[in-house]
C-alpha cells in the first residue's frame, strides 16, 4: 500500500513527461504515415532512381536502431551546421522510423488487392490515378490497419529512447524523480505501468480490428 501512496504523489510530475511522450508519438504518426504511403508508392514505381531512393530510405529506417537515428539527428547533423533541439530531433528520428515501417505495411496492403479489381476498373474506363485512389488504396489501407496500429504502439514506446538526449519525456521525468531519493524501483515500475496503461488497450483494439477484418474476408 505504501507504493500506491507514493505513486499518488509521483503521478502529477509523471504526467508532464507522459504528455511529451504522447506528443512526440502523435507527431511521428501523423507525419510518418503519409510519408510512408509516399515511400510505398515510390518503391512500387518502375523508375529505377525513385525506387532506389525510396528503398534506401526505407531500409535505413528499418535496419538502423531508432537510437542510432536519434543520435544522427541530434549529434551528427550539427557537424554540417544543421542543429535541432532535443524534442525536434526526437520527432524527426521517430518520423523516419514510422515512415519506414509503415511503408512496408502499406505496400503489402496495396499489393494484397486482387489484380482483377484493377482490370475491372480499367475496363470501366477509370484512369490509373482514379483506380489507385478510389479502388486500390482504400482496400489496401483497410487491410493495413492492424499493422499500422502496431507501429503506432511501437512509436509510443520508442519515445523512451528520447531520454538519451535529455527530452523531458516520461522516462526522463521518472529518472529525475527517482534521483531525488534514489527510489528508482518504485518510480520505474510506475513508468512501466504508465506505458502499459496506454499500450495494452491499443494492442487489444488492434487485435479486435484484425479479427473483424479476418471475419469479413
């Protein structure tokens, strides 16, 4: 019970860090997903230059650890005269990460649309643009929803890496509180609970959508 009493006192300070974590995650998703869609389309192009550029961006974003990308933006770019504050660097790193992962999920969803539907739309006289935006993309995005929700959870949890560059997010707030009395066990357990309270319901929603989509299919 003493832990619960202590947690009640810690929570107001933790909430400021949690709000920063949620903000960074929201920016990475809102900006990263549209970029992911653009990359997924570029990867599918016949133009070798566009395809190569998109593949490079996607593979680096997926292959390099998010912490490495974070350090690249915060510590690496100032060497070339490009400096970002810690929150901006964290947002940019997770945007790249979100775009890279979501692009592959979206590309898989788009490719899952039956070829016959494209042929039917061509027979009806629809242009390639209309076929993609009115027929292919809506169905592809629908099947990509569970995967994209999983990436969103990953982005929220990934905000904890921003602690490494002193972003005042949830983990940084937890560390600051713990350093006051060195009661790190209690405060880090509370931080884990805060992450779980948001991540677990999001996971359940993702599973629900996946089951509904499976039943519909």
